[in-house]
C-alpha cells in the first residue's frame, strides 16, 4: 500500500445538501450548501459555513435567524437553480412556496420534507472569507408522511447528497447495519 | 399540505461518517463522528464537534492536531467498534494500522481511503458540552486506486453515511445530475 500525498482540499464524502433560507431586505432568499453540521444536541444546534460574499449572509446577520431545509430528489432542480443564481442579481423569492414559523423572519420551503427554524447563537469567522453561523434549532417542521414514530424518516424524505470531486448530486443507497451495534464484537477482549 | 411542528432535534440527512484520530498520552485513539463539515476552502478547513467527555478531545487539545479519516464500507465494523468503546476504558491503538504525516502527532488510518491531517486553528465551545474544533487540512493522503484525475473518487472510496433517525449506516446510491448545471434553466427570466 502506498499512501500518496494529494493536494489538500475540501474533501468530505458524502456531503449533505441543504437549502439555507433567510430574509434579505424583507424578501426570502435561498442558497444550497453542503457545508453544514450538527454541533450540539441539547439544545439542538447546527452550523453552516458560507462565503461572506453571499447575499444570504446579509439577511442572516440582519435578522439573526435562518432556516435549514432538507430538499428531496423532487426539488433538486430548483435547489440547484438557487446555487447558480445570486440573490444580488435575481429575485429568488418565488422559486419556492414559503412559510414562516415562530421566529417570523426565517423563510422555510413548503415542498422540502424537513424544515429547521434557527436562531443565530454565534458567528465565527474563519478569517479567510467564510462566516460560520451557529444556530439553535428552535423548531422543526415536517408533514406526517415523512415521519416514522414522529421522527423524520430518511427513506420517506429521499434527501440528496453532494460529491465535490465529481460535482454531482447523489441519491442515498441501502442500509448497511446498525450504529453502536454492528461493531460490538469486533474485538473480543 | 399540513406542516406539523415536530420535536426540535439534531436532524441532518444524510450525515457523513468520519473517524477522527488523535494521540492521547502518546497513543492513537479513534472516534467515529457524523458532526463534521468543511468550513473553508483556501486554505481548506474542516470542523468537527465532539462532546467534551470524549477521550479523543483530550488528545486534540494536548497536541492541537487531529486526523479525519473517511472509512469505506469495508471498515465499518472497526469504525463502529470505536464508537462503542471509550478510550478511557479500552486501548484502541491497535484497532487500525496507523501512520503519521507532517504534524507527527495526528494518527491516520492506513485502511481508510482518505486521510486528512489537521492542525487546530480554533476551538469553539457550544456552551452546552461540545467542543467544535476547526482544523486546517495541511495535508491529504490517498492511495492511487481511490483517485480519478488526482482527486478522491466517491465511487472508488465507497464511503458510508449515517442516519440519526434509524441509527443505521448507509451506502451511497446513484448520481442524479450535475451541480451548478441541472437547475440552469429551471426558471427562465
């Protein structure tokens, strides 16, 4: 086995795809991103990282709120459209049908199977051009048909992921086995 | 369509699975996590969030280095094992064959298709129990067989992802279409 040094890059496989929503100057704007992570569970918190040049960042800073919407395979085209067109040049407020929740200023996508309504708790600047927004998930929304036992079900939602190397959106595959279980007997002590 | 309020949770679908490596008291220790995100690309930076109770956190704080290893389907059992057993109770230094790179203190997994060697640039505490480590990826390693045009290829690496709702590891599926492309003509102006 020869491990080669390869050019250090933004390599993470697979990356989830979410659509971040924010009001900018009173209008909903949306941006798909793969740079997203859960960072805390009690209370639930999520982080997103976005270039400071994005129009959406202005709205998040303005309102201190944003939404994280999980697109299904069915809405991958409008999702991609939002990644191609900047809100600085194009009004994206009518790409999706929108609803608002408790925070009043975080626009959420009706056709996305899962919506997380977030309040900014911290903004960390990387120092190299990106804002990392840490948000507390103050409310979550989903239609009954996407849930199993009250929790979002990945097989019903049909989320997509993204691969930076081939630049494709991808479908999820098949389950392999249960976490905190299949490795139980890997190494007998 | 009726959007129900559901219990706010750590919902993100799909979550990548990576194995974070750190030396603790001079010995390699490993922990699988799904709370990981790229946060910057020039230079490439990655964030991981881990409960402060984890043994691995001690080593990251001690050496200010860590590794992010992408497991393939082939090593999902030892990956899961590392998530079940804490380094506080079990020596996990022999679960994987290890190599070191330029930073000398970030243990990397030979059998993982992709290894990112990281230097801590910032530690952000959520205030609710988790450390968010922001690391600069100072070097990346991969065998030639996992690359296409010098870049890690998702179809060759066979990475896995995780779903918090069903607690399963999952395989990747099929490509849907090209990002920054398929949505080009979604809305004609």
